[in-house]
C-alpha cells in the first residue's frame, strides 16, 4: 500500500480519512481536519502557561541600626514633645 492511499481513523470522531489529511494535535492525537483545533487548544493557550516567578532579594536583617552611633538614648527621660522641638532646627 502506498502513502497516497493509506487510510487512518480520527482519534476524536472515529471516521476514516486519508492519512495525508490527518494532523496531530497538541495532545498527540491523530485527528481529521474537522477536529483539528489549530493554535487554540487548551494545552498551548497563553493563559494556561505557568507565570515566570523570579526570586526576590532577601533582606537578612531589616531592622534599623541602633541609636548608639547617633548618641540618642530614648530612655534618658526625654519625652516625645521635648525631642520634637529640635526637629525644626534641621
């Protein structure tokens, strides 16, 4: 039997077609032209792809540095109001 006269059965509808008309879809099934879904199949659709997720940089110690290097000690008895008066001088 030559390839011109070879016949195949569609995996979706079960009808017999010439082999030269058959195509494989994205699920690797041999389908006829009527059942071929082209570029609009569920497997290759852009919304069904997993998103690209990149690893963000991890900050090891996110706390601010201590106040020792600025000579500010909040436990000296100063109140918030006394400290805020000096902010206008900056």
